[in-house]
C-alpha cells in the first residue's frame, strides 16, 4: 500500500489474521513491514509504503498519519 498526498489524518486497517498470526512488525526505511503466518502454514509479507516522514536533519521521523490496525479477533 502506498499513501497518497491527499491521505486522511486517520486510517483504519483490518487484517484478515488473528493477533497470534503476526510474526513480526519491522521498519525498513520509511516502510512498515508486517510478516504474517497464514492458516495454510505459509507466510504473507505486507509492506505499507512511505509511512514515515523525516522531521529533522537528525533523521528523526514521525508517522505521516495515525493508523489503527484491527485483527480478525478484534485486537487493536
């Protein structure tokens, strides 16, 4: 997923996975990467593109918008 310049202040994302299926959440450059375990014993990698913006020359970053993730077992 890539965020556009006209994105909303708040974004809701619903995952078709339970919280127990989340293997890892990591940051690669300005992208957030979710590694998920599927019911058929495979893995899915979800890349959320350009989620961060640089604030200062010290490479401090902040999220561009506020995000809420909800899993299929209703964990936020």
